[in-house]
C-alpha cells in the first residue's frame, strides 16, 4: 500500500482535476458518459481497489495515446509526466 500512496502523491488531485477538465470531461462527464465513464464525479481513492483500477486504466489510456482521441486537443508531452 505504501507504493500506492507514493504513486498517488505523484499526481496531486488539483493537477488531475485540471488535466481531466482540459482533455477528458467534454466527453466523459455526467451527461455524455462516453464509454460509461464520468470523470467529473470520479474522485481518487487509493484504498478502494475498484476506484484505483479505474484510474490506472485512465492513466494507461492517456499514456499510450489512446485517449484523448486523435481529433481532440492533445496534452503536451510535459503534461504526461
């Protein structure tokens, strides 16, 4: 669990919220829920295995370039860590 806490600390909540607001929430919100995902109401809880797994999935899809879709605004390389 210590490694999880260290990993979570590397992504401060306000930075994650700003990132998802810029690049994700136009599709993954409480109205559109593209892919069944609403990032506007998904908080991070490293103690909740399902919640942590969801955030890992979001992270991995952004890191591999699958998200955001190519036709959408893309994050700068520096924003990807």
